[in-house]
C-alpha cells in the first residue's frame, strides 16, 4: 500500500493550501502546520478503530466508496458539510479530538479535521479496493503505518501531540459509553429544550425567533469549544448542534412542562458523573436560556423601546434554573 500520509500530503499543493487558508481565515503556513498534525491524528484514529475485528469490519463498511475528490471535499469540509461523516469514521471522541487539536494549534481546526477524515478515508478505501484487502490486512497495514510514524525519531514532537490528542478522544469515548443512548439523547436535547421553553414563553415572531435560535446555537457552540476537551460539555457539544437535536421538537411538539422534566432528568444523569460535569452542564443550559431571552426585544414598536428580557421569559428562565437541581 502506498503511504497514506504521503498521499494526503501530496494533495495539499500550494494552491490548495492557499484556498483552504483563505476559507479558514488563517495564514497558509499555519494551515500547513495544522495539516501536518491532523493527517497523523486521523490515521492514528483509524488505526485504533481497526485494532479489533469488530472495529475493522465497521471501518471497512463505512469507508467512502469513491476515490477521494479533493476539491469536492475542500468545499464540503470547509463549510462543515462533512461533520457527520467525520464522527461516523473517527468515532464519538471526535469533538474531543477537535478541541484538543484546536487548543494546541491556536485556531479552530475542526473544519480541517472535517476535510481530512473523508479524504484520508477515501485514500484508504481506494487502496482497499485496488489491492482487494481483507479487513485483517487493512488493520495490519493501518497499525504498521501509524506505528512507523509515531516511532520515527524525526517525528518525536509531533508524535507526542498525536498520542495526546488520540488519548483525549479515547477518554471522551469512554465518557460517552457511560451514558445509555436515551440518557445521552436527553443530555444533547437539554440546551435545545431550554431555548424552546424561553422562546415559547413570549413569542417574538419569525424574525425574533430566528435571532433567538441563532443566539442559542452560538451559546452552545462557544461553550463546547471553550470547555476542557475531555469534559462532558466539549464531548457532547464541541461540534455545535446537529439537525437531529431539533427534530424532536417538530415531531413530538412537547410542552414546556415535559421539556423542563427532560432538563431535570438530564441534569440528574450528568450529576452522577461528578460535580464538575454537572456544574459545566448547568452553566451551559442557563447560558442558552439567557442568550435566547436577550436575543430579541419584547414589546416596543419598529425596534424602538421594548425590554431585553420580558417578564414571561424571566419566568421561564427561573423555571429552568429550578429544573437544574
């Protein structure tokens, strides 16, 4: 098999690097440094996933079926369109991996990670098809290439960063496994529930609702990015909100009482993981509630007058605060 990292690096021509750097708003040299770390992290993540028979089979099934189209991946990855595929291929520790890399590199590396995962996956998938590799052969090759890179003295400093990043992902995956699926769903939905409870307490019209939705989403994203990479908040919300997190509002149309009960249940589940996790989760949910309330003025006329937070919204915030106990 041709070296995977060499194939990935060869795609990062000066022109492509310049376009990527422009998309991400960073210096091309900084992007190259990020790519030199992201590539080995992605390869190491795949190698670890393929280290068991079940993991190798799962990875084999989910590898992209087409040869990597780098320009298409460039556009999709830069815009976040590949985020779901990143989680599918790299696992539930993806947010922790992204947060750890971002803190180390000093810029938000998630768009680059969302690009690298499907591209590397496509490279591997092409090799599997061209050479008709079995899952066992694929696992062996991934382990070898990742090990060769990590144990090369020339890569000593980068290898330390790769190992640290992958360990953060493993700790995040262990945290996720400590929740039942239904429990994790409630945790993920709690900030959305808080947003809806506040927004529905004092409807602001289509424009106001859009502002409230945007404010809540931004609060969730910022909290996820600012938290410790292996914390619950970063693990659950480091990638922002997904469309599925809002789907239950449309399909089930829950009332405020049910949503408050879900928030309370989620808080109890998180509390069992320890005080720091509970405190971070509580802070996130309250921040979302407050941001939603402050996003659009209530009352007034044509944007003049009105109050930042109405009495109804404040009442909803107080009810959410009570539910987080």
